[in-house]
């Protein structure tokens, strides 16, 4: 508990001096302060930085550990690591690197495959297929909403997006200059199935409801620091969910 309070104060000081304030560093610190989050994160980092007997990285084990991180970790902390809002490249670069993209996201070839390949692999896995369906359903634009995206949809959409991290269609931020996301693939070599390929990739790259759900997390950030003037210790400890 003492360590938790110390960290809460650190976070409070950090947020007070906004210059150099990095929400992704704060999210990592909050995860470190929580035993369960820290254990699950250490696990995926160890797996994803490991070497496979073939010389490459153990991608399947890395992805499994990432799925476990989101399945079992405290959502307030795991989602903060995934969606920490960034206003500068250093923060966004850290956010892009959070889930060890060299192993979890890209490869094994140096060039991205056609999106039809990870899509087909996903359709053949019951776990991936059901998570992809959930993502499609939860982040889909709806004509009846005034702007095409029901407001109450955002939390479910973020949750479903997180469910894809660690599958064959693992998405990530594409650069450190934006909050744009995509799986590691393109549609250049998809031949006469280009339309199908683009439709799948577009779920990530041309989906206003997903963009909005990610941005909406920003306006709620940091979840409990916002009311720090009322009861800093209590709200910070809620954020950290110390145990
Ligand atoms: C942002 O990305 C570019 C291109 O990959 C890279 O050269 C640059 O070092 C990155 N910036 C930071 C702060 O990591």
C-alpha cells in the first residue's frame, strides 16, 4: 500500500507538470503497481522477446501471453496501456511498441503479406473467428445513429478491438504520428479478391466508429485523475486498483 501511495503521488506530480507528461509511461507505471497486471505483462514481454528454436521469435507463445494479458488483467489497466492518448511522437512510439510488435504483430517475412492470408488463418481458428465477428459487430457503423456511430458503442468497440490483440489479425498503431491502426498486411497482391481484402483492412483503417472509440478513451483519460481535486488519494488508488 505504501508503494502504491508513493506512485499515486508520483503520478499526481507527473500530471501537474504537463510538459513531458507521457500517458503511456503513466499507464505502464500503473500496471507495474498492480501485482496481477505486472505479472501478466512480464509474462508476455518475456515470451515476445524470447527466441524460438528456429531462430525467429516464438510468435504463437507471444500471442498467447498477450491474449492472457487482456483476458485476465484488470481492464482499467490493460486498456490504458492499449489506448493511452498521445500528443507527441515519443509517447506514440512507446504506445506502438507496448505489445512488442516485432514478434506479436509483424513478421516472419520482412514485407507484410496480403491481408487475405491472416484473414483466412483467422477464419480457421474458432477463437480468432469469434473475436473478429465480435469486433465487426461492436465497431460497426449504424445508419440509425446521428453520426453513424452510437455513442454507447465505444466501450464495447474498444473491448472487442483489444480482443484481437494476440490473434492472427493482431492490430497495432501504424506509426508514431497518428492514432491510426491496422493489422500487419496490405492489399497490394490480392488479385481478383482485392475488394474482399480492402473490406477487411477497412474495418481498421477506414472505420470512423473505431477511430471515435479510441479517441473517446482520450477524453476519459486519465480515468480517475480527472477528479483529483476532490479526493486525490482515493481516486488515484481507484485508478491503480492496488492490491
Ligand atoms: C517515429 O517514427 C519514425 C519513423 O519510423 C522514426 O524515425 C522516429 O525515430 C520515431 N520517433 C520517435 C520519437 O521514436
